[in-house]
C-alpha cells in the first residue's frame, strides 16, 4: 500500500502549519512532521481508524492530538481526504453539497 494526500488534505496541512507558525514556527514544523507520521502509520494499519459511514461511505478517521485525520482505504492506496480540527463541524464540511 502507498499513502496519498488529496488536494484538500494538502491544503489542510498548509493551513494547520500557517496557524501554528503564527505563534511558534519550530512547533509548526514538528507538528506537521508528527501529523504526516501518523498518516504514514495507516499504511501498516489501514483499519486502525474508526469507520465513519455517517459522514461518507468508506471514510475512516483517526485522531491526532486536537485534529482528526479522515481517510479512505482503496485497493493499493490509503488516501488522506482531510485533516480537520476536532472542534470543527466535520459533518457540514465533509457532507456532499
């Protein structure tokens, strides 16, 4: 299996890094590294996250500190769909419009 980030997930990483960097640039770098490591662990344990059918069929989630990694397990790919702060209305963000 390989890891893939959706364009939205890549944008989420940039947004998270920018937000943290306003107060602490070194922490922004280490936090993004930690998030990416947490995502990479899904390659070895793809079903370790919780199934989230109420949000989208095939979607799973895994927490990382105050953020939630949303991902899909495809044939040979773990696709990171979004990385959102846990306090956000993820249902509204992830629901198809």
